[in-house]
C-alpha cells in the first residue's frame, strides 16, 4: 500500500459531512461486533451505508451498495500544508473467510455508486482500498488480481491488510516538514553580496525584501510553517552580517531589517 497522510479537514469540506459524519474506528466497531481495527488513529469518515439507508428510509429495494467509508487523504506535506488532497473510498472486508468468492463486479458496482453519491465536490483518489484481515489478505489479493486480469480491469482496486493500512496511513504530525525553499536556497541568494572580506549592504537589503515578499505570499495561502522557516533563516543571515565592520549607515539598515522581522511576530 502507498503511504498516505490522514487529511480530516479536507473531508469535512464535503457536503455529506453534515449528514453522515463518523470515524473509521466507529464503523469497524459497529460492523464487526465491537472490534476496533483502527484504534490508534483518528481517521474521520463518511458513513456511506448509513447515508444510503437514510436517503431511502429503509426501503431496501431502492438501496444500492456503497463503499463502507470515505476518508480524507493527502499525498505530501509542505511546511504545515497538506498537498494533493483527495477523498478515498474504503471497503472493509474483515469478515471474509478463506474460500469465499470475491466478486470484482460487485466491488466495482459499489465504487461506481459511491462515486455518484460523492458527485464532483472534492477530488476522489484514483485508488480504492479493500481491507482484509492480515490472515486473509494474501488469498484475497490473489483472487481479486486473477479476476481483474480476466475482465481486463484497471489496477486501481487495491487489496490491503489491516496492519498494512494502519502502518501506511500517517498522522500529519508524524510527517517531517519539507520546504519549497531550503536553508541553502535562501542563503545562496545572499552569498554573492557578502563574504569574509566585504559586504554589499544595499544588495543584501534588496534580497532581504525579496524574501519578505515571499513570506507575505506564503501567509496569504496559510503556509505559516514555511513563512516561519524563511524568517528564521533571514534572522541568522542578518546576525551574521552584523559581525562585519559596518559604517553607521550600514549598521542602521541591518538593525531596521532585524526589527522588521521582530515586529512581524509569529506567522
């Protein structure tokens, strides 16, 4: 299974969140007699089965099969932002017994109807996950793959085990921050303007305000972590420049830049 980042906030944007909000843990405890297959993660979910029943008010003839749950995911983390968000269809199959048939046609119908219910409000992840117990997952994967080959289906239907799913769904806080602009990227833009023997304050000042503009752009898209990162690198550069022998006017300009960073406060 691919590594995915839990993205509950994105899921909350879907209109169905107002009607069938729950968690993947609660769905598993309800469907599997109190067993909790997802005890250590907070994965919010849309309970699609309950929604379908509510829409048709118990009239089973009008109900169509749906995927059990919709969860929110992201593929990457940049600063404190989750990148490439989507919702993902998850089908729980933990009661599958060795020797049972697996119908790809049935699973495909579930996915198709679930996508219809989701409409086009949010991007739907291209992979659909069917979760089996660790014991039954190998045979289930083999059977599903064999049927997929026979009917020429795309390989977007993924079989995974409970353990594999829990291992590869990551809390956002567990993913290290990655930045578009690294320390080295920022420092290199100043390197041409100061070295061991000279410092061009005017050009350093122009470069400083270039990065201040980048910080403002990041604030506008709520990427506060990256803004804080750039701010800290700029502070270190200015402190380094202050070690040079500067005239009174140059020192004043550097002090103004440091003060500007301090006055901005936290991003």
